[in-house]
């Protein structure tokens, strides 16, 4: 029988073939779900880290604003500490970090 005649004949898989196909499908799907769950967990952990970073930077920014507004005799940070806060807030490391993550997320 040549190849062209085989194409037109009916395909009747045996019960064993169907059973093996189902087992293989379950294994592949289970691996896919495991991989997706792992990616989701890593993504959630990273989002929690970003939230903690944002809250921390927001608190530092609020301290800097309060120091800018209150009179000098009420300020509790030394000028060197304020300078370090300014460097931290305005160097843009956090923006670059978040920007790269968002870029990577959308180019996935």
C-alpha cells in the first residue's frame, strides 16, 4: 500500500493507544501547569519586593519632604544624612530597576 492510499483510510486507534495518549497528555499538561505556577510564584514574589521597595522609598521621600518644610530647630537628621537621602532618591536607580522589569514583562 503506498503512502497516498494510507492517507484516505480510516484511523481507528486501539484502546491501548488511546490510553497511552491520555497518559502522555496528562504528563505534558501537568508539567505545563507546574511551569506556569512556578512563573506565577516568582512574579508574585517580585511584585511583593517592588511594593516593599516602593513603600520604603515613599517613607524616605516623606521624611525628606518633612525635613524641607519644618523649621531647622525641629530637624533631626544631619546634613550628611539628608545628602545621602537625596542621592538615594534622585539618582534614579529605582526607576531604572522598575523600568527594566516592566520592559521585560511586556516583551515576554
